[in-house]
C-alpha cells in the first residue's frame, strides 16, 4: 500500500478520536499531562490493535472474499465513512463533567473510536496488505490527533463544533479511499 494512501487512511480513522478528544478537552477545560498521555495512549493503542484483529479475521476469511476485494473495500470503507458522516449530523453530542480519561469511560471511548479500524483491518486482509506498518501508522496518527484534539478542545471549549466537522471530514476521506480502492481494483 502506498504511503500516501496509508496516511490518508490513518487520518480518516483518527478523525473520530480527534472529535472525541476535542469534546473531552472542552469538558475538562485544563487537561493535565496525565490526561493527555492516558487518552492519547489508549486511543492510539486501540486504533493500532483493531486493524490487526480485523486483518486476522479477514485473513481467515480471505478465500471467501479475495475475488471481490475491491468491492469489499468500497462497501466497508464507504459504509464506515457514510456512517461517520450520518452520525455527525444525527448523533448525540452531549458532554459530561466526568473525566473521560479514566476507568470504564476511557475503555468505552477507546473501543468506540476504533471499531471502524477493525473493519479496515478486514479490508486490508482482503487486499492482501501486510498489517504491521498500517497498525503502527494508524496508531501513531490516532495518538497525535487525540492529543491535538484534547488541546484544541481545551482552548476553544464548546464555542465551536469542531468535533462534528472532523467526523464529517474523516468520513469523507474513508468514502473516497473506498472509491479509489474499488476504481483501481
């Protein structure tokens, strides 16, 4: 997979982490270095592990979907991206005063922001892409975007709705990547 495609994929996947981190920063107001570290580490770790799990499952099912890999990529990435865009218009954007960087909230947010990476791992297996580099790039990108979102959210608070815009942009990137993979096929 070309590095430019991998980076676009990683950025698209990191957008939900960025959106959630922006909302967390707005809720926390003054995040500590520990909160930055916890949120960035967990979001990055889950974003790195989920494609590996999806890839493993996809590799096991590869014989079933290998002939239709470009279409599978389009359907998975297009579906994920479309869902992200839909959620950005219809989803619940409530914030809570509880610290989102601890306990079960942190775990739930880590899983929720990385579910789409699981489907991407399945797609990468269908396209017969080695998984280590994508996992590292996706996880690292998610960590950086999480820290950036937490910082931005703390700076601008709830004055701007950047989380929804980031989610829409990430969804659009994933849809476009799915179309590219299908077209080049």
